[in-house]
C-alpha cells in the first residue's frame, strides 16, 4: 500500500492516477475541506486528516509500505513552510520508520542545495532531505523544476487575452517539467533499483528561456503575445508593504522572489540520467500543454 500526501495537489492527484492505472492500492492523506472526490472515483482510499497533527500522521502510516510525500505549504495552509514543509515531513519520516515503511519518496525542489537564505520553502526542504538521508529509510529525493501544470491557468488567460505577465529577467533559463512525467518518476522511484537512496534533479528535456513560454503559447493559440514584464523589484516593493501587517506572508514571498530571480534548469546530463534510469522520454512543454488546453 502507498501513502500519498498532497494527493489533492497538482502533482499528488497525478501520482494517484498513475498508481490506480497500475491497479495499486493507495491511501491518500487529505483534509476534510479538500476536493477529493476524484481520488475516491479512482478507487483510492481517502484518509481524512491534517498534516499538522502527529496523531493523524501516525494513523495514516499504519500498514503502509511506500510513502510519497507530495504535499507543500500553499495559500490554504497559510504558506507555513516551517509547519508543513519541514515539521510534517519530519513526523512523516518518523512514523514511516515506526511502521516499517520500505521506501520514502520526497518531493523537494531544484536548487534546494544553493543555500537560499531568504526562501523558507527551500530551507525547509533541504533540512528534510538531510533528515531523510540520516533516517535509515530507503529513500529517493526528487528535485523538480517548475511544473508544467502550473502554466495551465496562464495558458487559459493567454488564450482569452493574449496577455502574459513575466516577472523578472526574460532570459533566465528554466526547464519546466511535465507534471505527468514527474508523477511517473515518483511512483517508479520505489521499484527501480538505481533510484534507491538517490537524489535526482527533475526537469523537462529542453532548456528554455522564460520568454520562450509566451512564444509557445503563441504557437499553440496562434495569437501574438502581449508581454507585461515588471522587474523582480516589484515583488520587493510588495513584500515591504505586506511585511508591515503580515510578516508570515512577507517571509513566504521570499520563496517566490527566489524562484523569480534565479535560474532553475536541468543540465542535459541530468535529463539524460533521468531518461535512462526511469526508462522514459521526457515530454517537452509544448506537447504537455497541447494535451490539456483547448485551442
Ligand atoms: N509547483 C511547482 O512548480 C513545484 C516545483 C518544485 C517543487 N514543488 C513541490 O512539489 C510538491 C507538490 O507541489 P504542488 O504544486 O502539486 O502542490 P499544491 O498543488 O500546492 O498542493 C499542495 C498539497 O498539500 C496539501 N496540504 C497542504 N497543507 C496540508 C495540511 N495541513 N494537511 C494535509 N494536506 C495539506 C494540500 O491540500 P489541500 O487541497 O487541502 O490544500 C495539497 O494537496 C510540493 O512539495 C512542492 O513544494 C512544486
């Protein structure tokens, strides 16, 4: 039995889809307030709980062989990296150990090892990676770049208006990963021998410049892009203003600023390693988008 956290998220629901297509048993850890009907329809077991509660994590781990940790601090969890990205994962690792789990897959983030001090999610994930490596559990750590599925709402907006907002340097490089490829890699991590106790950077097959994204939208929808390109400094202004009355949000905007101000891409060697270990052909961004958007 697999336990998947973050099963209602962009990645988690795809992981559950892969598992159920392979007719594997899966328990999904979801909040009562989440939209989890799709998971039930797919035949997944739904465990209602909150990752902020140790008791819930302990119960969810009972009888589980494999854990895929795919949750993350989002707006609905108050963007609290310390509690959700760090503490909940430490608890999950401890309870997985106690339950005799055979393999723990952790979704980290590309660039986590660069020491970004102002990015709470990066700091939390690096600390979890170290905790997991020292835990004695079999593990696979996946460090993905930005998810292609995150671009779907932007593609929809582009389809309607032609507008694309690109904050920061349009020449910064990125290698957007197909969220479906990542889901498959997460599942296969527990079965593929060469993935045991390994860390993988996970990106798409091509190194794009950020300005290539509206170009790809333009191909797909056959319309000229109207690019709005504020500098990263705009985020700084916003952060300072917000910080006056919401220090927590100010801190989580540090992660966003880090993502916007830096390059996150996989080298061709890293992409080749993924394709070889997981025996798949990574999907280019345009192909992913064309599968999901209506033209
Ligand atoms: N998105 C990216 O581009 C990207 C890039 C690199 C790495 N990652 C990492 O990949 C993972 C998945 O990302 P994603 O974009 O799929 O995430 P997402 O769509 O934001 O989903 C987050 C998930 O975590 C769950 N969650 C949050 N707080 C919880 C709590 N207290 N108890 C139970 N569940 C809780 C959410 O449940 P609700 O439905 O109840 O909110 C949701 O299912 C995360 O670890 C993220 O940091 C993402």
